[in-house]
């Protein structure tokens, strides 16, 4: 039976090898995955301006090649330096000079080094690949190779110079491939090509599938550089013929400088034309055009090496991240965990949160909790973060960007000064409920029996019990919830805080026996139709059972109004937390009682109803 071929898949995603990892770039996003010294794959991603939103001139043929060349040079160098920070990360603090530059002149050392690296890289490339070939050709016999000639002598001269340039390029690649760290970069380059090829062949992106794919690719930067050298021979020859008759002076030194300047000035033309040739060859699959592709593909055998599985894993992660971000604009950006000033990461985290409609205050809470510093001082703290601290901050921030509430990620929260464990089984206690706890504490007397209906995490019952215990008032505390899962959490919290509370699984009063002096409750009060309009953190993560109060949000209050009098002692007090705008309607349910009162919360909202039977 003939084996069925995998369906071919086109992709616009390209990439670049970096230190111990791979960068992938799509139309709307760029992502870099790097393995750090601990063996953990770190990811940094950012959104790009999509093609349709770029200036029209930047999308024109030939112009787009120049724009892409420059942006690739700048971005490529930046991510290469960022990857080096991760791959060889340490916890050394900034030098005093670096701190002075950042604080006094707002100059980032990372940005400064990145800019210098780009400039030095360009200068070095000009010297090696333009000046050096030109200098070597100065030793050629002028009667055969006349660089100032407008005839065939000038063409032959440029052909020879171009050949020398290609030879230097090949020797350069061979030499740098001997450097151990760059040899590993070439291996990552192979991982990048293999991953893109695997996807284009319609295979699932697994390490095994990627390993079996070719490490050469039509859209490689190595092929582009080779095309640049071929095109440069043509362009430089034509320009040389055009200007030789009137520009050259006959003075060897001056003419050499003029030739060098002309070549530098013509580089944008060469880059733009070469880019279009590369695009054309990449789209063409005919065997005839293989003749033109072959030299570049052969050169890729030098600039790529067979990668390790860990490098392939990085390439797959980077590719999938870009694919997801290009398809879904809600996928958040990510950053590397590297040592540095706390303020820089705080600013970045706040921006990421703001871009995803998450309260920036959560960023301050994360820093406060991880670094064990007061939240109020986070904004002014100048602490230098260690790698482990940065990693933990980024881990929590990344989890928060999924929409999961911060306190579920942390695993606990503070309620009236007591540590309360929380997860998706219970609601996260709100500051408003702390006020209700204090009302109950102010009302309770020694020996009272207190019932907490809809206890959830047990936070309210625990806070009341502990505050009364601290003031030497002994009470009998009972807490009730319909959810078995919620009661498991509540019991854990009671044990953590050493609170003697009787927990009962019951639908309100169904399994309750006896009477109480005080009943407190924070029942579900959100109207059913409004739940889907709530914040993502609430509607997607907090238990719906603890939110849904029926069509108008008052179903549970009606049941409490009907049943509570049977379970309260004479003169007993019922304290309820209610939703905004519900207080007056709930008070009407308790007509005939000796006393009722509506109390506002710290935001001036009618939040509590107090009933005395």
C-alpha cells in the first residue's frame, strides 16, 4: 500500500538561532525560548505591529526588503543579547556606573550595549565583506582588471572582487563555527529550520517528528546573505560602469574611498532586490530554480548543525507561542527572568496587566508577597532582584494573565489578619465581609452561640471566633455550607488557625438543630443573568454555586427570612451581607421584627442588613 503523504502547510513564520535557544517571528508576534542554566525553558514574547497597520511605503516591493533587513538586524541582535542574559544568567548586582547611568540619565545598560553591538556589528561587516575584498583586489594587475574601466575590464574586476567576498564569507563561517558557543548556536539554527519544515510538512510538532526533518530551508538568512553577495556583484558592476567615466580621479587612495562609499550607499538597493529574489525563490518549487537555490542551501550545511533534543524543544515552544499569539490577540506577552532592578520588572508587569485589563495593583501585590516587603513600599523600592525572585514573580504574573485570580494562584489570602486558604472550591473573601465580621464581634457576648450560613472558605466564622477568643469571650461557633468541597477548605482553614468550629454540610437550615444568638451570612446574591457579565476572574474561576442568587439575586434571602426566626433566640441578631441595591427589598422580607437596620460599607454602598428578632 502506498504511504499517504502529509498535507503541506504554508507558514509565514521565520526564525533565528540564539544562545541556547530559538527565536521565532510571525506577522503579529515574536517569541524567544531559551534554556537557562537550571535546565528550565524560559520564554519571552512580544506583540509586533501587524503588516496591515504598518506604513504603506514599508510594504512596497524592494522597500520592504530594506525595512525587514534593518528590523531583523536590530531585533535579532537584541534577542541574541537577551538570550545570552538567560543562558549564562547570574545574580551579580549592577555596577555603580550602570546604576548611575540608569538613575541620573535614564540610560539602560541593556539598551546601550545592544545599540553598540549593532553599530559594531555593522562596522565589522563593512570592513570584512566590503573593505577587505576591495583591499585584496588592489594587488591585481591593473592592465587586466581595471576597476575604473567602463568596459569589460571593470566588470571582470567586480566579478573577481565578488568571488573574493564569497570566499571570505565561507572562510568566516568556517572559522566562527570552531567557537564552541557559536557551534551550539548553529545547532539551534538547525532546530529552527527543522521545526518550521516539520510544520510546513503538516506533521505534528513533536521532538521525534522535528528531528527527522531537513535542517535547510528556502527562507534562511544564510541564503539571503548569499543572494546579497551575488546581487552585489551585479549592482556594483553596473554602478561602477555608470560612474567610472566621470567620478574617479585617477588617485588610487581617493578612488578606493569613493568605491567603498558607493558600495555602502548601494547596500539598501542590494538588500531590497535580494529580498525580492529570496521571496520569489522560496515560493518557486520547480526543479529548474533549484540551480539558483543550491548555493544558498549548500551554505546552510555550514551554518546549521544537527540539534540536541533540548534545542528542538525550545524551537517548538517558540513556534507554538508565535502561532498562538498570531491567532489570538488575547494571549499575553511574556518576559525572561533575569537579575536586575525591581522597578524595571514592576513597570513591565504593570504594563502587561494593563494591556490585558487586569488591575495593576495585583502586580504590586505579587512583588510584595514574593519579596516580603509592604505593598505600600513596592512602588519606591530600589531592590535588585535575584534570578529566583524574578522567576517567581514572572511565574505568578504569567498565571495571573490567564485570568486566574491572584489569590487562587498564591493559594491563600489575608482576612482580618488571619491566613485563609483559597482555591476554585470557594469564593475569595472580600474586604467588605471583614466589616461584617467586626459587626458580629461587636454584637457577641460571652457564651453566645453563633451560626455562619454559607461559610465557604470559613473565613467569616474563623475571624469571628478568633477575635472573640482574643478578647476572652468564649462562644460556640457553627458553620454551614451546601458544598462538600467548600467545607473541606473551611475545615483546613479552621485547623490552620486553631479555631474550634463545628462544620455541617447542609442546605441552609435543613440539618441544623437548636437556636443561636447570632446568625451571620454572606449568601449568593448575584442575579443569574448578570453572572456572565462579571469580571473574567469571577465568572470563569469562582464557584457559580456561591454566586448565583436566582433570577433577581434574592432567592436565598427569601428562604432565610422564612426560616431564620425558628433558629434565633429571642433578641437574637441576624447580620447579612447583600448586593448593591438589594438592601431595602430584603428589609421588607423581615417585617414584624423588632428591629432592622441598613448599614453602608466603606464605599458608601448599602451592604449589610442587621435584623434583631
